[in-house]
C-alpha cells in the first residue's frame, strides 16, 4: 500500500504518543481522535486533530473519512475494578459501522493476552494471569473480551487485526516479534516503542497480514 493516511485512536496514551511520533518519522499523514488533544499534537501542523467523544457518530465520521488505516490503542488501561469500561464496546461497534459507511477497510487494534485465540496452546502463566484479572477486575476482563467479540461478530467485511499484549514497559525499541500463546516464541514482555514499530509495519503491508486474527506480540533483544 505504501505510507498514506493514518488515524490513531488513543493518541494521548503513552503508547499512542509513540505511535504518532514514529508514524510522522515514517511519513504518514496522521490524524488523532479522542476526547482531548495533547498540546504537542494540536500545535503540530503535520497532525490533524479531531476532538470529541470516541462513541459520537459525528466525531467518528470526521475522523475516519478518507483514512487508509486505523491504529487503535483505545481500551481499558487500568486493572482497577473501579475503571469505567462502559464506553469501549459501544465505541468499537460505532467505529466498525463508520468504517463500513466511509469505505475504510483496515484497523489494527489493541487487545490483551487475556483474550483467547484458536491458535493458542495451554500456558500456565497466561492462565494464572488471566484468572487473576478475571477475579480482581472482572469488568476489565469482560470489556477486553467483549471488544474481541465485537470484531468477530460485526467485522466480517473489515480487515481487522487484534494484537494482544502482556506486560508493557517503557524504553527504547528492541525487536518486536509475533506469535501465539504456548508456541515457544511468544513472551509476556513488551516495550511500548515496539508496539509502535509493529503496528506501523503492519499498517504498511499490502495485502494486509493477520486479517481476522489475534497474534500476540512481545519484545526480544536485537
């Protein structure tokens, strides 16, 4: 496809900021959309900003229209049981519907290793972590899994990829690799800078890779 127009949801998050910064370095035409805009994004003439509720149809239409690819790191960001998770499922339903209406066919969205994939094998560590999240922050666990169901049930005609992550860390890029739980290669450690690198590499692939799939990604030493 080549570098084109990219929309980033969740651009105010630590991971989203790295995606925006790296996308600009690579030559993407970047749009950010969210309830608020960071000063460094609004002051940057190379970034188009769309501000509004992420589940608002007019906001989504303005942001999504004309895009080539969407990268979304919008989702539950805290395991706290008090996290408000009610917005995520309705928002993703509207995002997919708006993509369909606007003729935008590609989205790469954040998920977690709490979500199962048919290509996964048993992993005691993953089972323990997912069970702990289910018990301690059930609403967050349910929201993450319900988002996955939205893509599966309502995204048949959309080229979606859910990339699943484990423990996130800051720091310079290492090397992102992808795989599936229990395959002997996928680890639980991932640097946010490697999310930016992996998602933007995937955004530039034509034809798209991992369509209707949920690969896990992790960081390894170069």
